[in-house]
């Protein structure tokens, strides 16, 4: 079973592929994932592994923060870090044009509701420390929404 990262934006994103990251059309079996997004244009994002398992990620009931030593520095993790850096670059580029939503979920679990929502500002994403909390819906903005300002 593989981790699947779905990404939604207001406008359709072009398909692309590199050794670190691919942006692909979603498959028909992933249709149930659409219900979790407020943005209409949904893509699947794969890492160097072909699936999304190659992005740094953790499985926890609550979102956790990065700490030194969370990920080892094996050859596999170095490749995962390269894919994660490419993902952060993609997110930042897309957030410059509007909001980005992401949902990392295991294949076959696309119909399971997100545990919670994590809202982030794109400029705060550190490519060396960013990772996905599995089954949490991400909303990422270039500029924080007015609701964040108090």
C-alpha cells in the first residue's frame, strides 16, 4: 500500500515529471478524495518513488512538529528530502497564485475524512524540515487569510 498525496488549486495545473516529483491526473479510484477539497482542480503528486511514500511523512493522531533526528540520514532519506524540497518549491509556486490544499492519505483510504486541518503560510515552509502529517488536510496560503489576523 502506498501513500498518495492529492493537491488542489483553483486552476488546473499542468502535468509534469522529474526524477524528484511528478504531477499527474488522479485515477478514477481516487474519486472519493474530491469531497475533502474546497478547490476544484485536483492532481496527484508523486515523489522519486513514483508514489508519495518518497515524501517525508509521519502517521500520528495529532499534528507533530519537526525535531532533529525525526528522520534518519540514510540514502533513502536523502532521496526523500530531495523530493520533499521539490514539493515545497511546487507549493510555494502554486501558493503565489492562490490557496493550495493537500491531503496525504493511504491508497484505498481516500474516502476517510481528514483528522484535522493544518493551515500554513507558504513562506514559512522550510524545505529541510517540512514533512506531511498523514490524513491531515493542509491549506496553504501565500498571505494568511483575514481570519488568521487578530
